C-alpha cells in the first residue's frame, strides 16, 4: 500500500510538472515569433527528453538552461559585420539602400 501511495505521489508530481511545462509552452508560443528555434547543445541527453528539457529551460530551470540554446532569426548564417563581409556583399547592401531611398 505504501509503495502504491509513494508511486501515486511521484506520478502526481510528474503530472503537475508536465502541466506547468505545457502552460509555459503555450504562453511562449503565443508570444514568440515563428523564427525562434531551440537547440539542445549537449549530446548526453536521452532521445525521449528533448521537449521536456526545452520546456524546463523556458521555465528557467538552471540545469536545463545550461543545455539549451535559443536561436532567433536565420540561424544558418552568422550575423554579418562590415569588416567580415566581402566587397560583393558590401556592394549589395549599398545597392539595396540606394533603391530603398529612391
């Protein structure tokens, strides 16, 4: 009987935690742009827990925050700075700026 009660308490805690995760994810998804991505930066995470880990990071769990990266915008290319750009890219930006001003 005690084992069943202990197991029931554990399951209730997991259920409450899952509800908190779902609530924060709904709130976060309604407030964020669709170009925001989350990536787990550690390979040691089991395949069954990435969504839970990301939800915990959004809930500001310190252990989860360390393992999850949040990427805004186009994460496939690095933000360009004028010094790192090629001359062709610089000319393209100048041309777009001139066209915008016309």
